[in-house]
C-alpha cells in the first residue's frame, strides 16, 4: 500500500435482509484528498460510510484505514464522523456548546482519565477553528442548524482527526450559512490538511467543493475528477436528464 493512501476499500459487498446494497465496491482515498460521494437516495452511501467506520461489517471484502482493518482500528479518534441529521436532532438535555465539544476529546484522552492541559488546549482550538468559542456557554438547543453543525464538527476536531467524514452535512443549514460552511470545510482540507469525505445527494455542491467525485448506486458508477464526471454520461445514468441540465450551470 502506498504511504499516501489513507483509506482502501477492497471489493466490498453488503446486503440487508437479502437486499444487496453494495456490490464489488473498490476505491482508495489519498491523504489530503477532498472526496465527494454522491448518488441517489437508497444507493448505499450511508451504509458505505458505516463500513468505512467499522460500524458495519461487509459480507465480503475489506476496508483498511492507514493500513489497518477498519473494524480493528486502534486509534479510532483519527476519523471524525458527523452523522446525518446530527444538527437536526432534538436536544432535550441541557448540554452547552463547550460540553459537547469536550465530549469529542474523550476517545482520545481516555474515558477514565482526567483531562490534561493538551486536552483542554485541543478543545479550545477546535472551538476557535469552528468559530464557536463565543458561544461556548450557550445551550445547544438554542442554536440554529448551521451553528449546531459547527459544534458537531468542532466536536470531531477536538479529537484531532486525520480524516473527517460528513454525511449530508448541509441538511438543516440555512442557505445563507451554507456558503460559509463550505468554505470552512475547504479551509479544514487545504489549510489543516484534513482528508474529507463528504456525502451528499446534491450534485451541484459536490462539483464545486471537492477534488474527487465518487458516484455510488449500489456499485461504483464513476470515480474521478468533477470535470470528468460532468463530461461523461454518468449523471444521466444515475439521476436522469433533469439533473444534468442543472449541473451544467457550474
Ligand atoms: P443512502 O445513504 O445512499 O441513501 P443507505 O445506505 O442509507 O443509502 O441505504 C441503502 C439501502 O439499504 C436502502 O434501500 C435502505 O432502505 C436500506 N437500509 C439502510 N439501513 C437499513 C437497515 N438498518 N436495515 C435494513 N435496510 C436498511
């Protein structure tokens, strides 16, 4: 395996109750890459993420993270995961922004160990990077969808991840905040060197932000640069003609 590859997915197959969800999926992700995974709803995107994270076991095939099987990964905090609808969930418990971000350090600091100075520093830095330090004392339930999304990203940053995986991150973020949100992700990728995997059904967003596109509809329909994706006929195959014309405005 090349040193530069941080995720390797090798011939992964998966089904739920006899329904095939993933078929012979193979690809790799380089360190520092910004990968967009798109595909229609039900195409297997979330399932693939869960397999990459080691939360689900493939029927066959293997996923390696930094050369280690994902279900046996020791330094799990190296992958930050922001699940779908994280920012939309109802928060009945009275947690503050700072408490939520701090909880993201636990996997790294150890559950039963006191936080050290480096842990407090990492939490502080994560809040600053995400631009939420001034909101530290506010209850998460009082924040907008966009603000909550940043809290959940800061929570993963507190673990100082090498890879950040986001599932439909813009859902629940108002349109006005979306552009800022995307430039924030680009900053994390370009300036901090964090490898990003961004899942969305929104084709336009993906093309603008990422440097590689992977299109998944149970199997890998295409994998390459956004330009290649636009030129070739994959979009029509997966989404139909309507989306192709929308996409061409970019
Ligand atoms: P996507 O993220 O692309 O929308 P998913 O990975 O969520 O796709 O789902 C792929 C397929 O697997 C869908 O048909 C979905 O209904 C099915 N599925 C997802 N989770 C489960 C589950 N826990 N049990 C049974 N079927 C599931």
